[in-house]
C-alpha cells in the first residue's frame, strides 16, 4: 500500500521567514496530494492541493510543488505569521478500484516565533 | 450549506465495551470516510462508505464496522474496545464528482478507553 513520509516533524521559524515541509510517497498511482492544517483541538482543514498533472500551484503565501518522477511534493509558506502556527499534514490519494484512499503523513508542527 | 458534524465530541468507555460514533455529512456529499488519529500522529484511514455500502477499508480489524444511511449520514461502531483504541475519530465527507476531490472533516470525537 501507499506510504507517505513527512519531514521535518517540528519546524520553528521567525515571523516573516519561509517554511518548507517535504513529503515523499511510494505508490506511483497516487494522483492527488492535499495539504491540511490542524490547529490544536480543531479539525484538519484543507489549505492547498495539487493533482498529478500539475507541477506547481500557488495560493497567496502558500505554494505546493510536485515531482512525480522522484515521488515527492513540498509545501512552501512565505512571509510566515504567528497564525500559521499549527500541525501540517501532507497526504497522497489513490483511486483504488472505485474508492479514494487517502494516506496521511505523520505531520509537521510549525511554530512561528513573533 | 451545513458542514460535517460529529457526535459525541468526547466519550469515555471501559475496555471490552462497544461504542457508536455518528457523523452527518456536508450537504450534497454522498461519500463518507472515517479516520483514526492517535495523539501526535496523522489520521489513519479506517473505511469509506458510498451509497450505503463500504467500498474501501484500511488496516483495521473487523471489530471496526460502520453504516451509511439514505441521507448519507454514517456511524462507526467499535466492538470489544481496547486501550489502544483511544484516539480522535474523524469523519470526512466528499462529493463523488470525480476521484480525488477535497474531503471536509468534522471536528472529531475524542474516545478514551480506560
């Protein structure tokens, strides 16, 4: 089955700096890669996603890149703000015989220091 | 448009007991997935329901079972509870427009097994 590895597990940056979180996946059939932000005690919320036919996607301060050949994808947050502090999860989704199986990474705890 | 809602929000059970968790999907969504999120970990896929049938399952034993109702709401049942079943249980709904679309999470049910 799919295996998603995520690094780093914790990340501290100064406010205004950039943050990069990296994930690798194992199943070449995975074709959808969402990123979720989970604040303490709250539900995961989608912040950006990318499909396998696209190499890069940007939404304001957030961008995601995908390298299908190397099977890795990354989240980039620029001009970080204290409210960006949360746990971020990458995920890889595969259409497995009629259902969508989503495999999550282990999470990155991002701390933005004011 | 209503979001995904789960009940109860917190629950304490004794080892060996049975538990039922409930999820109401977002309006217009006919697919519901359940996840187990242990402390400090990413969500782990349990199973997915579409049109009242289970159409995908992760690596969870048969004592984890579920139902989906005609209004697309869903239940997760866990029999013979074990201490390791203590976790946050999340459901997520999505429209079956095409494979691999955004999933919307509920706020979760925190289950503690003592």
